[in-house]
C-alpha cells in the first residue's frame, strides 16, 4: 500500500462527500484522515489515503472525478503525514514558543509550502491570500510571502497561518518584556510576565497558600497582566494588574527577605507602563494604611490625595496619563 494526499472540491450539499468516499472505497483506497475546508466554491476535502501499490495518479484522479470531485490535486505523502493537522499545528506552535524566530520554517511545514520569502518593513505588500500566494505580517517587522503552486490556499489554512503568527508574536512580546533588574547591592533579578508553569513558584511566595483557582487567576488574570521578579528559579516578588474596561486594579507582593530593596517600585513602574500601552485611564492600588514603604512608593509614582479608607485599607488611584515615572530600570532603594 502507498500513502497519497488528495484534495478535491465537491458541492457543499448533503451526501456529496459520501459519493466521493464511496468512489475511492470501490478502488480499495483506505481513507486515513479527512478535513473539510468550507469555501465559496464548495467544500474542499483534504484526504490522507492508503492506496494499493499498483494504483497510479491517473487512476486516483479518475476515481475522484467519478465521485463528483473537481479541481483535484494528488501527490504522494510521507509517513509523517499520518499526524493530523491539529497535531501538526500544535507541535509547530510549541516550537515557536521556544523559538519565535522559526516562524518562516513553521509556515513551510504547516502549509506544505514550496517557498517562503521574507520582505522588509516598508515594502508595499498587502496581507491576505489568493490561490497560490499568502502574505502575513511578521510580528518582528516585515512580511512573509508564502507560495504554493497547488493546491489552492483555503480560508481555513489562512486562519491557521495567522494563528501561528500570533503565537510567534506573543513569544516575541514576552521575550521583549524580560529585563534584568540591578539592585543597589549588586544583586540581579529577572523581571518578566508570568506564565502557567509559574504556579508552584508563586504558591511558595504566598504564605496563606491560596486555592488552586485563585492561584491561577493571580498568575494568568483573564484581563490584565502579572509580572514576576525571579532570582534564579525562585519567585521573589509579583505584581498583578487586573483590568475592567479602562480601569485597572494593582496588587503587589514581595518576599520578606527581599523587601526594601526597590523591587516593588520597579514592578509597579512596569505595571504603569503596561497600563499606559493598554490605554487605561487609571490604576487603583489597595494598600494597608500602615504600609509606609508601599505608600511612599505609590506617592513617588504619581499618587496624590488621601485616597479612600476602608478600615485598615487604603485605595489609592494612579492617573496613568499624568504620572511621572523615572525612565531608568535601576530602582530606588525603597519599596
């Protein structure tokens, strides 16, 4: 038996796919996988099949035509084609998380493309696709042009390619947001956005052992961002910004061994910058009324007025657009 990849268009009407599969079955063609791409011209059916060794390309094309398939494309397939398309896409996304610069190679693998060309920023190339060309905006700058003589690109393939670009873009943004923080005593911390695999590190930072659901909301808020400061593998501080509409709510926690070393100041400055990019109007921080160091930090970041008091808790608002934030990454000695 031999592996083949078949693509053909049939009318998007009940029963038409079964006619095509029956025609293949009559010739002992075993269908191993099938995907259906909906287009304006009909349903594009993409098959991975196992056919008798004696069957030729012409015989396959004839079987497709007798099954009411049109615009047929047939080519030999390799064993790796046995992996279904979602599995391939997930594997490529996983690769891009660790190596976002491999986007070009990932697009070739995802789309079985003949060639991928990169064009620098400033080149007039509109993103979109036609039968043989697909153009995608490179998150690092420029444009990728993907070429495949046959079969014609489909809307589903374009959507998959755009999703892969988004994965690469997110990985690049995360890498760009990582900075090394130099403390006054010469110690260095890595400040970065939190991710799902930081759950255990954040759990150790909290003395009150939060529930699993609350821990996940802290690490990956539904809307907003959580920043971590790490010393090696250890999480020593975290700052979270949860957003609702154009307002944000900030919280900060620093390990007691690392307090009063400027880490809180540095994290809150980065949260303020994130809020500015997100076009938030203001950020509210809830602070203990006796937390002098934290209150001093918030005043330095632009908080004015007494705030609103609820028992021993103060709610202070930082207007994003009118704040004055130092531009250096080296923090002050308090916070």
